[in-house]
C-alpha cells in the first residue's frame, strides 16, 4: 500500500510521532499498520491524515506513479545523448521527494552512474558504483543486469577493455531487455583488436538501433564497423573515404558534433598509417576542435595530431615540444595514466632521446599496454623494441619479446 509509505515519509519529514499524527483520527497502532501496509484503510481516514500533513494524497500518488515513466524517459534520452532534456529530467528527479521511498530508487542510482559517465565524471561514477555494491542484494533481476551494464560502461570509459568484456558477457539477454550493451561489447572487442567478435556484436547492436530508429547510435555502429577495415589491404581506400564522408555528412545533418569528431579522428588515422601526414594532422586538428579538452577523447586526437606533425616533419622541434608539454599537462589534470605515458614517449622521440625512449617503453609503456589489453599499442611497442634490441646486439632481450608474442598468440587461439 503506497499510501502508507507516503504517509510515513511526510510524517518523518514533519518530525511527528505516530501518536501525534493519528490523534483524533486513529490510534498509533493502527497508523503503524497503515504505514507498513498491513491493513486496509478507508479513503476518508487517508484523506484526514493527508490533510493534517498538508499534502494532497491524490496528487502525491500521481507523482509516485510517474517516477518509472520519468526514469524510462531519462534512460532513453541518455542513450540518444539528448543532453538538454537529459539535464532537465535529472533536475526533475532530484526534486521528486518521493523518489527515495519509491520502488525505483535503485533504478535511479543506476541511471545516475550512466549520467556521470556521459559527463566524464569518472570519480563520481566510481564512488556511486562502490555505494551501489552494498545495495545489490536487494536488486531485482533486471537491476542486477543493469548494474553489470553500467559497470561495463565504466571500465570501457577507463580503457580497461578486458574487464568491461568480462562483466558485460555475464549479462543475461533473456532477463535484460536492452540489447544496447552489444554495442559496448563491440567497442571493447574493437579496442582489443578482436575484429570477428567486434563484427558479431556490432551487427547485433545495429539491428537493435535500426529497429528503434536511433539514428545517432546507427552512425556510431556503422562507424565502428567501418573502422574494422583500417588494416584491410584489399579494401579500396577511396571507397573507405567516401563512406567516412557520408557518415560525416549525416552528422552535420543531425548536428552530432561528438560523432563527427570521432569520424574525423578515425579518418585521420587512416591517412596516418598511409604516411599522408599533412592530411592526417589536418583531420586530427579538426577532431580536436570539436572535443572537450578535459577528456580522454580529446587527448587521443591531440596525440595523433602531434605524432602526425612529428613523423611528417611539419613543425620545428621547439614547437613540437611545446605541444607535447601541453599534452602531458592535460593528461595529468584528468589523471589519465595512458596519455601521460603516450605523451612522455612522444617527448622522448621529439628530443631524440633514444635510450630514454626505449627504456621508458620497456619498463612503463609496454607493461601498461599489456595489462589493459591495448593490442595495437602492444604490437607497435613490441615491434619497436625488437628492432631496437636486434640493432643493439641484445639478442636475449629480443628473444624475450618474441617469446611473449608467441605466448600471447597461443592464448588467443586456445
């Protein structure tokens, strides 16, 4: 009986005892049973109690019953990244006093984690996840799966892709009617360079987004599928560029700046690996201009921008050092270790400090890349270190690199 919960909430808010509230209406014992939903009560009695509390019970019931619809809308808007409405709904929920006695209060806490991740408030998201862990035994089956989803999204945002996969794959699709998590699995597998698994989950997600007419997520997923072609030597590059340009135009139509910035970044990388450094640096710069400078997404494009300028010999060493120092500073401001490492490595290269570069790469960079399963960076680093050790006559160290490489391949094929 929700009326009882509402009465208890406002009674405690008014700092009244059950005896004080019930005086002249009903006994404290009877009021206790009403609050606990252990007895039926006439509308007349409920209205007398509500009047004494200064509330309109019918209106309070309407507010309570609207909470679930509001939460569902909040999730829908967050999935579609409708930022203005997303913030409006959050404020409305924060001012809904009955939320804390609602059966949907856990759902609110879980959706709030997602909101923090969208805002790049990783520390708040982490704190919320720790608090939610204590409540997990009280969750419904759906809420338990939703918690796995938001945890997977959290680890994805932190670059711990294997951890994200381990959690997301424990979700039961029969109990959790939200195939959106297939997209997050696809992203995680992409970052681990697992193309087959990325394709598998991306196509599942694309089917879901098309059925729901989620245009922005369709762009995201098609972009993810397009990225898988980046190392396909048999794929026509001009055709790839046309596909990117088509998606960028769709972003312009939808005013989807964040997605446009990702497409520009990915296309820049296509030019970078083909040694077209002027075009790569131009596209990386355009991508940076559309991003929040206090985000990992910005730093990723900024690192690519500097690398393109460096490898193409497009700026002086002094200018490159200045840009890289700024990168290190920004990476430290958001406490993102991956980019601190990447910019530090870039600085050693720019300063032509070869010994320092390879020492830092072997002791700090490669172990970090391996720990978090950053396959592309692992493979690039292992290749660089192998060549360095061979050229320096350090055959034993080169052999260690090849042993680790073969060991990793064996684990992946098991």
